[in-house]
C-alpha cells in the first residue's frame, strides 16, 4: 500500500521562497484555487510510464475535511501527469482522494483500465478521472465512487497552448457519483471531439450524462450508447438531471461555445428528474439524436423554483434557464433534433400535470415510435416559439 500524507505541508514545493507548481504556477480551478504543487504522484514530459501491480493507494482524504465535510487545503489532484505520452494506469485500487484523483493534462495515448476508485461520497470535488486537453484516451473496466464527477473530460486554460480533448473512449464501467457520472466541461476553453461512452452502469448520480459548455470550446461527434442509470438528488438536496446539455457563457468575456452532432442510443433512466437540452438563442444545439431511450419516472420533484445545474463557478445571471419547466424532456434553442423510439413512463396515477416533451425555439424536430403521454391533465407535447 502507498499511504499519502495527511499533512498538506508535506506536499509543498518551494522555489525562490514561494510556493510554485512544477508545471503551471498558481491557477484557478472549479474550487477557485489550485493548491500549487500538492500532488502525491507528479510527472511532466514523460514517455511510457505505468502505475500498476494490484496494490492500493490511500489518499487519506477524510483527514482533510472537518466533521461538517468542509475542506481545508488539500492535495489535488492526487495523481497529476502533464505533457506525457503512453501512460498506463491499471489494476490498482485508489481510496479516499482528498480532491481530484487522476488528472492527465496535455497527454497522448492514455490507458486507464481495471481500477477501483472509491472516494467519500460526501466529500466535495473528489472527482475520479479528469482527462484534460488530452488525446487518444481509453478508460475501461473501472469501478468509481466519487463525491463529485466520476469521469469528466475537460479543456482547461492553465497557461500555454489550449489543446482539444479528442479520440476518447469510455466503456464497461460502473459509476456512483454525487454529481455527474459522465461529463464534458464545465471547463471548455478548447474543443472536444470524437468521444464514445458505452456499456456503463450509473447509480446514485445527481446527473448521469452532462455536457456543460461555458468557455468557447466546441463539443462535437459525441456518442453515448448502452447506458443504464438511476439518479437521486446530490446529498439529498435539490433536483435530479439524468441528462443535461447546456450552453452558457461563464462571464461577459467568455467566447460562445457550441454543441453539435451528439447521439444517445439505448439509454435507460430511472429517475424523479427531467432531461434538459438547452442551447442559447445565438448558439443552438445542432443535430441531436435520441434512439431507444426509456425514461421511467418514479416520482414528482418540487420544480417551481428549480434551476438548471450550472456546475463549478456558474455563469452569467441572465443565462437561459428552463429549470422549472414541468416536462419530462425539455428542449430549448436547438435544431435538427431526432427522437426515435423514445418512451416516457410516469408514476401510476399521474397526479402532477406535466407534459412529456417541451420545446422552445426548436427548429426541425422529428419523431418516430414515440411513446410519451402526458401526466395528469397536461398536453403530451408543448411547443413555444
């Protein structure tokens, strides 16, 4: 077993009397601060490296939280690898990371296979695997339990060239997440393309599948196939979003992001939540396909004051928000939407008045084999222009 220190001072790297990160200096992340130099395993500009062998890495993450689960300065990511090639992490167990667990940044040819990664479900920002501006990434046969996102692709802006995240496959994983099980964003300074997620089981997630684009990057050619999920509110608070795609600008200076050419096929959801697909009037989500999707709704959330999941540092206060819409499937500011074999199953009795499908500024909606009745006295499909 490799046992990480419970003392943050053991992770500090001092250069010229000040703390520095070996790679990128002090930068902001979703927490608002990057604890510079705080990693158990760190590498930069390496070739053909492996972390394997069937052992266990214990991050002692619980020691960095108080009884109310408020975090103090902590090592994150626990495993940080920059600008490297041919990385292999396999057949190991990782326990209780204090923050992010595995963060390949600007890497090429990354294989993560057969790992068990088990974090405290109540510990904020304890992501599982965060490939960042990396290409040719394979993640397979993993069991991940995370107090935040399980597998999340990013393109962060941490100085230097902003690279895309591309050619990614995630398959045969079991994922338990307090936040999003499979996610792209929110950090989206560069593009995401050619990504396939398949054969995954998702449990206890606030969000099963999320694409959150805020910083100007384009998310395109993304596929989700053969996925079953069960959702629940994060830490028993708020609402559930089994699937959410969202475009918004993080700040007034943010460039406009785009989402296009995304498909979801053979997806089963058991949820009290709603599916939210939302672009912007000036950036429509373009070409979305949903095929053989079953949405079994097990109850009625209180949604009158609900808001969309904005992730991390949020965005502009005047952003588009369909969060309180009383519908199972919500589509706003999109075009070329194809729904084939989509089924919505309401709780027996249907006491709440909710539509199956709501659209607002959707251009080119086609349906076939749709089995989506309304609940209560609502219309099955509600359309706004």
